[in-house]
C-alpha cells in the first residue's frame, strides 16, 4: 500500500492555479464568424447555425470556467479544513497524554475520584 501525504501548502498553490485557470477559461469567448465570407450558398446554410452555435460555445466556456474555479475554491477549503483537523487532533492527543500521565501519577485517571 502506498503512502498518503497531505501538504497543505501544495493544496493552496494548486488551488490558486485552478482558480486562475478557471477565471481565464470563463473569460474566453468565441466571436461568431461572418457568414458572408463563405459566399451565398455556404453563408446562407451557416446562418441557420449562427449565432446559436457561437452562443452555445461561449456558454460552455463560461460553465467550464466556473467548474474549474469551484474546484480550486474547494481545494483551498479542503486544505484549510485539513490544517484545522490536524490542530484539533493534536490538542486531543495532548489531552489524552495529559490524562494518562496524571493518572499514572495518582493511580487514577484525571477527573476520577
């Protein structure tokens, strides 16, 4: 079985990169082509597809950008929660050690009379 390591600083770095990429993707737009450049036959056929096709591509880009940005934000939240959980676990472990250590000195666990 492989080792599992969490490095909160790396999560923060990756989070920033994802948010930046998502924002860039969401800001990307495609301009609808000028159907006249295709001539009368192809241009009139293309007019049936435009501007709906370009609008749909732009909507897709915005949605993908939003998804990537949300992934980055959730990655940052995961790192923050991990740090908080580790601090809580450390405090709990310290409390257990203090309880056991005090109990060893008195012959009874702390708080037990």
